[in-house]
C-alpha cells in the first residue's frame, strides 16, 4: 500500500505533496563552533548565536513513489533552492528560530534590515514565554530591507501573530499586508513573505506562524520557538534498489537550510 503523502516539497516553480519520510528523520541544528584548552587546564569555547537546520531523510517504498520525490531534485521542476515544510513544525511555529525570535538578528542571524543590526530591549513581563529580549529595528529611507519567504502547503492556512510595538510608519508585513501586534491574521495561497516596511521604529518580541489545515484553528496561547526552515539546498541524494521483482527501492536525501544567508 502506498504511503500517505504528508510532506510538502518542491521548487519556486512547482510544489506538491510527496510521500512521508521513514521514521527517524534527522533534524540537527548546526552552527559555527570552536573550542580548546589552556595550559593551566582550563578550557574555552566560542560559537555562533544562530544555527541553521539540516535534514537527513530516508524514503523507502515502491519505485514510482520514491522517484516522485527525486524528480523534484533532478531539475524536472526547476532549480533550487527547495521548499520543505517540516511536518513536525506545521502546527507549532513554522518559521526559522531567528524569525520567531528576532533578538538573534542583533548578533549574527539574517536580518530584516540587512547589514544594520537592531538593538535589544528587555521584553515586558508576560505569561506566554516570549523571548526575554526584543529586537528594536530602526528603518530609514535608505535601509536595505530583506524579505524572507516560506511556502504554504496546499489545503493549509497560515495563521500569523506577533508581539511588540510600532513607532512611526514602520510595520511588519506578511504578503505586503500590515499586521498589527497581538492580532491574528490568516493567509492562503502559495507563499508567505515576511518583511518590514515604512520609516520609523518597530520593536518585535516574537513572531509565530502556524500552518494548519484550512478550517482548523491555531493556538497562540503560549509562544513557541521557531521550528521550521527557510529555503533549503539539497546537498546529495542516493537511490538504492532492493528488489527489482517487487519494485522496491530506498532513497536518502540531505538538505541544508540556506534561505536568508544566500542573498
């Protein structure tokens, strides 16, 4: 019996539901890290504040079903980068951790204001576990603003909510629509583009995007960290045949989060 198609995957040109990966999807977060020892017996360690996601997925089953996944990475539907919706993150917070917690943009994460880093302010007392520091962005007429893109799966709705405040005309936009803080707005369609717009100052404590089946309700009662990924690169794929008679094969695919750092 064919495995249920529960993974939304594809390119800018084409995306579709493909078979669910096998059990044991590897999802480590990786960043820069160096460490060493001192002559006096002590030790030191230095690392980036921000990390990127990597995925190692295995697909096994009948040849045609597995090949449908590999067709996407073989250029049939356009080049990468690729958009991969982590099925574990769909109902939690589907954006990257540095979008969800913009405080990371103050140090080394990809940033809404490009090379100009925000300052940090202490987040007010709250009962929903918001990050303890908020990012304060100052946007001017010459600011080099960046847009971060996420895919919306077919049959799903993106529910967005953010916490913070605005001064002046600067706003947080989703698909070119300004969303006020502490309000929930929904989006359907193919994409969710997140960016700043307007001149002024905006303070962002946290951002949540929940992808839920259209008609279902989101849950913003507690802030959830970012657990999704921006665009990914496919670093390698391997196809292994197990039974030509039964048409059984397996494939391994490794993906690397590059969206945000690639431009």
